[in-house]
């Protein structure tokens, strides 16, 4: 299968690209190479004959038409998005333009391509989204996000992703475009851009800097190892029912404070300090505006219908992630110089 992957130089997109190439698929990686993208993420497959890269912005409709004409993909996996909540608080316009207008452009380019090719029955448009569109859950283990949970986005980021989800469903219902959707919980793992909680914690710890935790650290997230997510995404693309959405979660709920302490414990073992614990560097900072209390995924649909379950436990995944960052300074060091990295964002109200 030839798959057009948007955002394939990003964190999750590159994991999809690497896994898809390993499984024998042809990949066209479309990425605008904005601040969070890095071609080093796909360096291991860059010379593979089944891999092609095209630097194009999904806001560029003419560029999208050209890519469909030149590459003739069998399917699309749409992961390109602005995704950092704090940045969306400071500058929502990029999120509106990329996540909403860009998705519209991609849908229209895909629809025209699909029609011009005679509406092939095996064509698929897989839209990859987030659990943040569902809003915030109470601290009750019985309460989980399902595919039928009403949308209730609380940030410019999640609102823009919710809008893109609605567009994809509308293009399926109105025009018959063959789509599948997925909403995932928080991802972590290798190649995670160093502005998110886990890489920030690891790299600040190594640098002897404070480990910032918003509020009192009680906000809870469900953590999913990125390579498990990539596996699930390829399964949804190939086996998912058209028009249907699938929640993908790791089943690993932790508060932010618990997560940071776990990372400190691993670092204490793998790279011990001369004195004390990395946990001594934990620092509580002013909370993010509109900070959702809890996310938790009910992944029973993908498990029951498609047979998918995550393979990596949170304990193993965190250890693998810490080890990866310890062994790949040449990857993360240059990224720390990019605009906004290492600076507190998202405080504007």
C-alpha cells in the first residue's frame, strides 16, 4: 500500500513512517518542517526505496493537488497538526489555520483525487486526533472517554482539533469520502520534541534545572507509548470500519506528579547524581489556564473489533524513553535551541 502521511517528520508521524516502512508499505512523507518537525526522526528510513519526502504545507491547496497527482497514494494518514496546548494559548491563529483550514484543504484535495480516480473502494482517509476534544473528566475511575462522549474542548488546540474531526465526519456523510478516525491519549517515547512534559523532565533533570509541574501536579493523563500508537493507527487504517472512530489509549493513568517522580526514580538508577535524588529538583509553578483535570480512554472498541491492545507497559516504556534520551544527546541538543523551547509558554489570559 502507498500511504501519504502528513506530518511524518513529527513525533507520532515519524513513528508511523518508520513502522510502515518496516512492514513493506510505500510512504510519501508530507511535512512543512515547522518548528517541531525534524527529519532526523526518519533518518533510519530516508534511503529506503519505498520512502519519499515532500516539503509541503497542508495550507497550500495547489501543493496538495500536485502531491496527489505525482504520488497517487492508496490511502492518507493525516497527522499534521499544531499540537502544543501552551503554544495555542499564546498564539491560537496557527492552530486555526493548520488544524482547521489545513484539514479542509486536505479533505478537498483527497476528495477530488478520489473522484477523478473513479472512487476506488480501497481508498482510505484516516484522520488522527486527540482525546482532548472530549474535555475534562472527574477523578472517578469509572468515568472514561468513549467514542460517544460529547465533544467539550477547553483550549484553542483542542477546539481546533474538534473542528477538524467534525469536518472529516461531514465529508464522509455529505460526499461519501471513505474515512476512519481515531482519538488517542497522551503519547510518549523516543523522538518526543523537547517541550512536552516527559522530555522536559528528563532533560531538565540532567541539566540540574527545576522540574516544573503545573499547579499541584494532580492533573491526570492516560499515557500511550508512541510505537504502540503507530501500530494501532496502521491497524485502523487497514481494518477500521468506514465512518467509524476508534479511541486509542494506553490504560496507564498517572498524575503529573506521579509521572515526574517515576522518571526521577529511573534517572536515579541509570544516571545517579553525586548527591540526592532528581526528585529534589521538582518545582511547582503557576497552573496552565483552563488546565483539564483528567483524561482517560476507554479503548474497548478497538480491542473488541480490531483485536488491538498496547504491548508496552508504562514502566517499561518510561525506562526505554529515558534510556533513549540518555543515548541520543546529538538528536535533542540542537532542538533545544528552537524558538520557545525551554521557555514557559501558555501563561497569557
